[in-house]
């Protein structure tokens, strides 16, 4: 299924779209829920682009607020604290390259435990 977000059109699998439709537009805040999705795969296969496309479908404002695309545990915690979904809008945060951030020598640090 082709969707258009911010003037850009791309394909989203029908099953994924049905799931994302139940999360966007404040549906998670109405249920008082949070979600975490993990994107895994081989290097250079487009995981970051796919994650951004999915997140942008749920939350088109992520394209304008790049502070919610994070690359370290500290940035991610800050984004979580500073981002507020409401009953009209579901906000998304992407922790890109999370494996490196969480598997570093500081994996047992207070931030990573949090």
C-alpha cells in the first residue's frame, strides 16, 4: 500500500499499516500505553530508512524534529523525557544504532541500566 507523508510517497505493507493505524493519532495515549519496536537485520540493508518511514507514518512531525532521532542512550533518555504524546498525536522516537550505544564498554552504566 502506498502512503504519502510530508510530500513523499512510499510503500508500507498492508499488515503493518493496519497496526500503525491503531497506534497513530493519539490512540496510544488514550490507552496510556507505550511501545518499543526493534528493527534488526544485516548491515547496509536499509533498517534506518525503514524505521524512519514507519515512524513518520505514525508521527509525521518526526521529520521536522530531528532531535527525536537519537544515537546514544543519553540522547534517547532526553528525547523520551522531552516528548509528550497526547490524545490527538502519537509521537515517535528512533534510537538509531542502538546496538552500538547499548553494547559498548559502558553497557553496565547507570544510563544503560535505566
